[in-house]
C-alpha cells in the first residue's frame, strides 16, 4: 500500500512551518534572516564582552587592594613599623584641604600667639608612630592620593559616587584620612589623633552624635607626674576623684607636679617659704605656667595642715582642776626664723610654769608618756605654746591643730592672720601683748579664774563657727583630687571656685540651645539680615526654614541645619563643651545677595571689644568673656544694640565660632590676657582638622 509523504500533520512539517515563521518575523523586525550561525556569533560576542568586563573589574579591584595593603597599610596600627617610609615632600605643591579655604583672611601668624601653652609629651613608641604618620602623609599628598572632603557633610566623605567610583569601591565606601596639624591631640568618635601631624584612618562615619573632631575629651584623665617630666613616668594609677584623675607616688618635701600634655608646673610643698624659697607664691608666675599648691591661700590649690579628716578639734576642754596649771612647749629646732626660743626663754623666767619637754630649751620631763604622742602631752596642761618656726601668713602647722584637738588652750606665735583661720575666741595670740611679762601675767590670771578660762572653750560645745567651717570645707577633698579638678576646669574652660576648690559652670551657660525656628537662642541670640544691592540698609525680613519646629538644647543631623532666604544660604551648628561652631555655605540658589549674621550677646555692659587678630574679637564685662571668631566673614561692632556684633559673610564658605569663659579674678592683670582655653580654641579654629578621601 502506498504511503503519502505530504501529510500536513507530520511532525517534521510542523517544525518546518514554525521555523519559517520565526525567520519571517526576524526579517521583519531586525532586517536579517534568523539562522543558527548568526545566533552562535551573537552569543559569542556577548560572552566575550561579559568576560572582558569581569576581568577589568577584577583588575581594578586587585590593583586597588594591592595598593592599599602593601603600600600604605593600616594607618592606626602598622605605621610604627614604617617610620622611614616615604620621602620628603614639597608641601607647597601638595593639595590644599577644603577646610583651609576658610582661611583666606590676611593675617599675621604672630597674632596667634601666645603659644607657650603648646606642649605634648610622647613616649618613644608614640614618637615613632607619629614620625611614620608624618612621612606617609607627605607621600600621599605628593602623589596626589588625597582628595579633600568635608566631615560636616555627614558620611559624604565616605560614600563612593557614580559607577566608576563603585568599580573602585565595590563596598560603596571610601577610606578617609584625618590629619591633625595642631600640636595638641584631637579626638573624634572617641579615637585619638596625635598632635603635630598625626593621622587617623576611618572606614565609616562612626560618630552617633554627628560631632566634629575636638581638642581634649572630658573622659581623658588629668595625669599628674611628680618630680619628673619624662614621658615614661606618666604611668600613674587612677585616683578617686569626681573628674578623671591619674597620679604617681613619687612624693618629696618640695615637689614639682607636671600636668601631662601641658606646660603647667605646680609647685607643691607644705613647708614654710622662709626655709624653702620655692614655696613663696609669686603673683605673676602664672604667666610662665607656674602654679602653686602650698599652705598659702594665695595658691591656686591651697594645701593647709588642717583638714576635717585629720583633726577633730571640737573635743571637750581639759579638766581645769586636774591638769597642770602651766604651759607645755615642744620643739627640736632652736634656731627658728622668728626666734621663738627667745620668747620661750623669757616666759620660763616669769612666775608662769613653762615645761619645755623636747630638746630645745629642755627643762622638764614627763615620765610615763610617749614623747611621740604630742596630743597626750598637751592634754596634761592648761596651755600649750604653739609657736611656729617662722611668721608667714597662712602657715599654720600641727602645733596649733593638735593643741586644739587635745582640749588645751593654745598660745600662738606665727602667722599674722591666724585669727582668720580658727574658730572665734579659741586661741590666745602672743603678739597681742606688749611683752612676755604681760603675757605671763594674763595666763597666770587664767589659772586662777576658771570661768574666764572656759570662755576660750565655749566654741567647743556649740555649732562650729560658720566662717571657719566654710573656709576649710574644701579639705574634705584630697589635695591630689583638687589639683586634678583645677587642671580639668582650666583645660575645658570651666569655672573654678577658689574658696570651695570646686569646678563650676561658667556664669554664661555653656549649653547651646535653638528656638522653634532653628535659630540659636542661648547663650547668644542669632539673627540673619540681608543687604540691599543699592545701599547699605539692612533688611531683617529674611525667611528662615528649619526641618524641626521644636526648642532643643541637643543637636543632631535632623535639627542642626537651617536654610536662609529661601535656601540661598545653608547654616549648620555644632556644639561641644561650651564651644558653638556655625558652618555657613552659599547654595546653588545664591545670587548676588549679601548677608549679615548678627549676634546678640549677654555682655551688654562691655567696653569696646578687644580685637585679638583679624578674625577674633571678644566682649567682656566684670564676670564673663565671650569670644567671637569668623573665617570667611568680617566682624564689626553693631550699632543696633549694646553687646551686639555683626559678621558680613564674604565667602561662599564661612565658619563662625562663639564660646564663653569666666573672667579670671584670682590672678593679677588678666583683663587683656588670653586664657589657656581661649588661646587653645583660637588655635583650634585656625588650624582645623583636615579630612581627605584616600
């Protein structure tokens, strides 16, 4: 039987028809015939391009990785092993950091003086690390590997922009290098950046509070080194104190205490200045960074013999009827500066019983009593001759305090101002009498008049004298802690209550606060004005826009910025430890308009402002000083209202810094002298941290 070969239902015919339809469709759409050889060619080309792209990306990543790992390494760890890396670079050819563009004001560098406060103590290991950082930084700049960027723009320094950047940085992040040109250390995100050219590499924007790098951390301890300024000696232990405090134990009779990373030297001694001239407090010594911790209350940190922890002076009086009706005297030094032994000799010649029980003028013994237990000896007599070996104000030793603790009545010779230091009517001052005979006669009278004698002990049974209690309240805190607190206040521009020996907040609050529309309302008031094009008339009807409409004294990325005049200017505020920084930028919406920042300060009774240099002024009254610094702006005194300054923003990028501190009334002639904190903040402003993409 014959079989038909033209059946329309044949599988082969179906396949041919579908293939024909595909060719026809391809011809219509693409203009070429569809065949298997062309298909293979297209696939081959696609594969070639994909493979080539993958290889290229791999090469870029590999080169970048090799460059990073082998040439420059981890800046925070391995630099100490490459201290000789790199070559000397001509800094005049290096890339200028963006932040430095703020400082286009012509200024004499000598105006940034005084620089006597600059001092950083490094260990040998830290010196090697710093040297390596300096060399590598020069090499990076010379080779053009550093691209300036701005930390105040959030994490924009770190983000890789565009496709090519993404190819180089598949993680989407740049490595960012921070360089510290300031001689003092700086800190950012809790990490230290060595002063004098130290660097810190960051792989991400790690500051939760959005802060900028700053000088000193309040968590950084005050480190005291006794009698040696060698870096290796700064290995003290933490001392119990209300501020971070470390100290070593290399104490002596006369001590020089060095405060780490400063040029401050504190002379500490409890000896009298007539025997140890170093203990004499010189009023102008602070100008040379020399300070005192002596028995003198003219010291920055007084260290008197008396303290509440050591002496319990409010003890009952001795029994008038049971004790010896005479005076005891205890001393070994018979060649005193005030010739006390002469007065004792003359008293011995009178009818008053005077028992000198030590080696000087010894004329009696007291069997059965330990001669080292002075209190036990004193409490056997109605009186004790508490005679110092020199007459120096505030130099009041255990001779007086032990006598008060023993319950006897001290007869005192020594500090002229002793009555300012003891409870009222608690002692008899020998020099109040015209002669030794007059003194002896009065004491003999007391031995026969119990009621009169007991009037000198009334204070023992009453609430302690308020003036005395207030004067020595600070002795409840150890002197080492008080030294740390004094240095802490000085370092951070805080107030210092000399009488109470306590850190205090400044008279003008250090806290920066914004109002509902985003302008600063405390500790100064911020206003923005525009200048008309054709005249110098100020227009105060400037539109302010903020993303946050709440009052706040805490700043974050959400509320630190405002837009001025419909976005022509953008202003951001940063605050840290009483320092307020305003960063001002023109935007793409800025035309030819000029803008003025007006600052209303609380210092309304000020005389003419003090001009430190071209970019720094301060206003001052009897209690406070407020600094205003501007870079990229011109400062002038406002005629609108007392206590106002105006800053004409003259640059597309400007910075303004405002901070306050208390006027120093303790030292002499400080009205026009820069404080340590003021000097440091000015230099911190003029030599800001530099930030670069690597």
